[in-house]
C-alpha cells in the first residue's frame, strides 16, 4: 500500500453549506435529477447513483427539550474489510493503494450483490447503464497528489484528509476538546474505515448511521468458510486423482470391466 489515507469528517464544524455535495457532482460529472420535497432541506432524500455524497439534515429534541439541527455528510465509508469487495463476483470493486474502495466500471455486471452487502447502504444501481455507482474518494485526484473534491470545497475545515495515524490522533484530540457525548466513529469496526467521523453526539442519535455496522453473516459464512472449504475439497480431489495417475498410471481398456467381472458392452 502506497499510503493509507483517512478522510476525517468533523461534524462539529459542518454548517451544511453542501459545498462538498456540489463539488462531488461537478468533479465526477454526475447529472442532476428531478426530486420531490419531503419536508426537509435535505436534497435528495438519499444517496443515489448520481449523488455519491450528500448532507443529511436532521431535527432533534435533546434531553432538555431544546431543538437541535444536526448535519451529517454521508457517503462511502471505504471499509478495510469491505463487504462489497467480498461479494463482487467480477472483482469490479477493489482496494486502492490508499486503502479506499474504487471500482473498475467495465467489470461491473450489474448483479447488485454489493447493495444488500454494504452495512451503510452506499452502492446504488443505475438502470440505464446496468452498473453500480458510488464514491471512489476521488481516486484520480489522490493519484495526482490532489485533495478530493469534497475536501477541497469545504470552507470550515470540517473535511480533511491525511495519513491514517495523523488523522486518528487529530480525531481523538478533537473529541477531547468537545467533551460531552462526542466520539470517534469508524476506526473500531470492519477493520477500520478510511472515512472517520468526529460526532458531537452519540452515534445512535444520527439517522441512517448504524451504531454497530457489521458484515452480513451470510457473506462471512460463504466467503470465509464455505468457499475456502470447497476449494480445499476440490484441490484434494484433483491432488488425489493426480497421485493415483502417478502411482497406477492410466486405465487400459482391459481394466474397464463390470463389477461382475464381465466385459462392458
């Protein structure tokens, strides 16, 4: 791995300007689509094949009855142990040298296996192209030693990116400064994610943010247990057949008799 990077999202500094959302669309040339108002400033209502990152708006009443307005930038978490990569049958999804999860679009067959596999509900399907679509952490920009478009656009410093150890230290220092229920989210599950939050509130307070994201058990059983076991069995059969051939040689026509000892008809 060239240099493992983490994008840090400090929600205590986010003003919901949506600059990151617009910058992502512009850089990745993602088209706009008609949406419907559902009683919130949040737009669109959820991540889409043409919206790889978005700001979630959330109204909440705290324990003292005071109304809070919470903002959260949502998008791919770029997991180290990525369920989407494990289930992809064509290796269209893969880890880059920075630790992020990117995609070879030409390899995607639109099977949609990654959609239910992702504990964050990130991959989205584009019916027009029969392809999956999601954030790649601006992979080409990282290769050119440039900041991701969302990070470059952030006016408050809520979005930063850097080496893993440096960013995690920065995150925990910020949490200590904030105090209260502030916490770091992302470094303790799925072998660590390459997008980490500083949450001013407890994780369970935020909509659409799983408190204990896990890879589906079916994927673990199939990919980590059954599939390796199946390959081992298949390998043993091949090895046994080869060993038999070496020790006994190929069968001759005279050996191909029935169980009664007669010739085969």
